[in-house]
DNA sequence: ATGACATCTGAAGACATGACCATATGTTGC
DNA sequence: GCAACATATGGTCATGTCTTCAGATGTCAT
């Protein structure tokens, strides 16, 4: 056959594809880059013991000030404050000021759902995802 | 008992507590350190665009080989292989060898549920957690 | 056996992240 | 105003993570 052109695939640069159908299906249903970005940002926020414990504490008691959160998760208040800023910037928690205290609470039920699903699994099959 | 103990709190070192009841409740219901550790390890795995896209691809089409996954997520095969090793070590995916190909698939329905909950939220309220 | 192929592995560099300290801001009560 | 307090912020430093490269392993076809 054509000695030069037959092996060149227009949009596959140095990536070989075995099952074109599955690849096409997966690409069609794949989340967009922007969505993947948003998702990973959330999961990164949840990927820290201090932050995840803060969120669980808020799930349980609804609203807590910084120093109480520090007592609950047993971390320095500065660390908790930093953690809360990240969570607040991402829109995961909100804060309410009352005098010199600042009370934090969850901002969205979906995060609560995520944490519940995760905790649920932990209790049932602790050693396997 | 100890004569001078009234102001000394046994396990609170230099942490002031405002609402003792809420703190006690939160501490009682708090996930353990080990559980927090496991949870954060999972969320860290999900906190990377390549890995999360790989998982979504597997959710959609069930099983894919490394080079097809690389085509779907548009990343070098080496990166995908590294990503898959982390996911496999954590028990999130499993692999099946067939000749020189290696096919990967999800290992647990709970991760699928987590991804579904997340994607669901992304579609409904894309800008707020 | 030889070469082409699919995947894996280890290591090095760029890069991001978390912990800690000092300090700044804003609030309350005197 | 001043001092004590609750929280926030910025900088530095050590640590960890992702990407990439070069090469290793195991498989298939000739």
C-alpha cells in the first residue's frame, strides 16, 4: 500500500489506540477539562487530615468557632485558620462573625453527602476502595 | 484529688474552649485518626486531573487498556501508567492481563458512587460547593 | 532469536503544599 | 486609650508530588 502515509493518524500524536469504539465513547462522555479541574480542586481540599476533620466536626455540630474547632481536631489555631481560609475561598464553608468570634459552618449539602458516602464506606469495608 | 486542679484541663494544652458542650459532642462523634488517614488518602488520589479522568473513563466504559486510557485522557502513557499504579496500590482499580495488554477497571462501587455524587453536583451548581 | 510492541519502573528536576513563627487586624472591657 | 483576646495574614523552610526521561520487563510475530 502507500508506503508513507498509511501509518499516520490525524489526531493521534504518538498515541496508539487499540479499541477505537471504547475510546470514542469514553471521550464523548468524559467530563470537560474545566469540570475535571473543579473536581480535583475539591478533592484536594478533602485530601488533608486537618481539613477533613474540620468538615466532619461541622457536619456533626453545625457551627463552631475557630478555637473550638482547634480543640476538636487537636491542631494549632493558626493551622485551623489557614485550613478554614482555603475551605471558605473554595465555597465549601461559610463564616458568621459575632464580636471577636468567627463561627464556621458547611455551605453546601453536597459536601455533606460526599463525606457521608465516604464515612459509610469506611465503616463497612475499611480496607478496600 | 489534686488540690490546685480547677483551672487545669487535662488534655487541653494552651487551647481555649468556648462551647464545651459542642466540642465534647464533636470530639465524641469525630472520626478516628486512622479513619481520617484513610479518607484523606482516597481524596488525595482523586485530587489529580489525570487520575480523576481515568476513573471517569472507567466508569463510562468499564475496562480499558493503558494506551487507550492515555488516548482518552490525552496524557503520555507513562503518566497514565504511574497514575494507575497509585490507584491499583490503593485498591481503587484492578487490572487484568491479556497478552502484552493490561486492562484496568474500577474495583469498588463506592468510588463510582463518590464520582457520581460529585459529577451530579458539578452539573447542577457548577460554581459552588 | 530478533525486532516491534505494551507496559512498568526508577530517578531527577520543577513545582506545589503544609507547618510554623511572627505579626497584623479587629473586638471587648476597663 | 490600653490590654487581653480571637482570628487572620505573610514569609520561610522542609517535605511531598507530578512530569518526564531512560531503560527494564515481558509478549507477540516472523
